[in-house]
C-alpha cells in the first residue's frame, strides 16, 4: 500500500473485526462495520486519529425506510464530526437497497453542513 495516494483499510466482519489491530496499519482511513461489529464511532474516535469511514448499518439500510437511514447518518455525523470522517455503510450496500436509502446519506451530509 505504500506509495499509494490514499489508502482506506476495510476491516470486514460483523463480529470481532479486530479494529485495534487495524489502527496500526499505515493508511489514511479505517472502514469497518461499526454498527454491526463495533467498536462504535465514538469509541473508535478515542482509539485513533485516522479518518473514520462508516456510520450506517448496511443490513438495516436494505429494508428500512429512508428516514431511518437519514437519522442514523445524522447521528453518525454528530458523533464522529465532520472533519476526518467519511459517512458510509459499514460494508457495501446490499443488493436491493432502495436508492432513496442510499441518497439519504447525501441528504444528511448536506443538511449537516448547513446545520
């Protein structure tokens, strides 16, 4: 990974993703399933000053309404802050996730910026 302009490490796994191990990786950002496997964004922020990527339960987002995703997104932004944070699903959005649920992340980001 050395020499790459920006590296995001994704620690996959809904349980026991070994987050502490990944904080030592030479990367710019850490992505993990914070809602499914932990640690929470709040706890992760205390463990590392790397950029954090997450905040959305990708499993829930497949079947809930857009407003539930929006609420989770706003909470994640409030907890993690707007600097050094990438709002994203804990893993990829699952097939069949409604587009409006994915767009809720954009809406939440815009609304948070405008406060």
